C-alpha cells in the first residue's frame, strides 16, 4: 500500500511540474483590463491547475468506466456554465 501512495505522489508532482511549464493564462477584470497583482495571478493560476487536474482525473475515470468522453465533457461544461459567483463583480478593484 505504501508503494501505491508513493506512485500517486510522484504522479501528482509530475503533473504539477508539467502543468506549470504551460503558457500563463490571461486574467481580466470586469472592465477588460489585465489583473496585474502577482499574488492574485498566482492564486488564479493555482486554482486553474487544481481544477484542470481534477477534471482530467474525472474524465479519465468516466472513460475507464465505459462512458462517452464527449458526453462527460458536455456534462461538465454544462456544470461550469451553470455556476455563478455569489459575489458581485467589483469594477473598481485597485490591483
């Protein structure tokens, strides 16, 4: 069992290293200007990578269980499109 945990850790670390070499995402404010605060960009990029890994695992699991990849993608896309922020957009954010 310890060997499986070790392999899981290595795989996750490899995925994180691989993902961080990708091009940075562009994050915009409600007015269309770029988010420039380094800490905010760092958090946004970390959230993106976590969600990407979670979705990859979920899609892989679904395909291994016999689901259509196209269907699973459509269901998750519908989920993403249905989620709305509980917060009002702040159009006067300083950073």
